[in-house]
C-alpha cells in the first residue's frame, strides 16, 4: 500500500508544478476551494480579501499553512544537500556570493 501512497504523492506534486496555483488557497486553480466573493462573485482573488468583505476560512488557512510548510521543507532539504555538498569538499572551496 505504501507504493500507492507514494505514487499519489508524486502525482500530486507534478500537478502542482504544472498548473497555476490559486493565489489565495494555494491549490491548483482547478481545485480551488475559495468561496465566492459576496460582492463581486469572483473566487480566489486576493483583492477580495483586502477590498471586499471576504475573510479567509479555516480550510483556506490550513491549505496555505500546509503549502508554506511544504515549501519550507523543500528549502530545508536544499540547504541540507548544499551543506552536505560543502562538507564533502576536500579542497578549499569558494563560490561567488551571487550564486548563493
Ligand atoms: Zn482558491
Ligand atoms: Zn470580491
């Protein structure tokens, strides 16, 4: 069963990188969970939460937080890989500041 989970996990990531994400709930726009704005009828528009009386609901906040944690995890992995790479260098190692 673990294999199935894994496949689904990767499929999900693939979708996320291919489809444009909703700016508000951070889901692929096709799966957007944002409610309609009572004022303009639009969904997933950041301005509705600033200029119109729409408020973020719990589900949107959960999604946003999950997306943020996922992104931070990716960044963390990258930094760890980089650290490992640096620790594996046997000769003195320099890199331009602009590449960091
Ligand atoms: Zn949305
Ligand atoms: Zn609106």
